[in-house]
C-alpha cells in the first residue's frame, strides 16, 4: 500500500508540474502563478523531511539528533556545489557517514 501511495503521489506531482510548467504545451498561466509553482518542490521536500528531522523528541532532542546535522550538511552542499547530482551524492555520502559514526 505504501509503494502504491508513493507512486500515485509521484504521478500527481509530475502531471501537475508537467502540465503547468512545460512551455511547449498551449496552456498559458499568469507569471505570478508560474513563479509560485517553482517553489512547490522545496515546499514539498520540507513537508516530507520536517517530521523525519524532528522525530523523537521535537526541539529538545535537536542537539543529539544526527538528522539535524545531516540536514545542515546537505543544505551547505546544495549551497556551495553548483552541480545538483554531485551535491546529492556528496550529501548522501555525508549522511550515511554521519549515521555510521553516530
């Protein structure tokens, strides 16, 4: 059931982003809406990752939560590494390295 839900959500998000942001399609949307849609991926990622990062004690557990440090490392990688694929790979290696040490 979980995988079915994940793939259904993936299809809905892909369809929405493709239909509304593909410049070759004859659908014309206002510039303000187009600009707002560019922020949808970071907002979805924050909504998905927020509960994972704050799991197990909320704000009181932040100093001892390895997910917080992995998140900060990933944000720093995304900021300093312009290549998205390299940034994701370095973030994953850093995350798994941190989880192995923690």
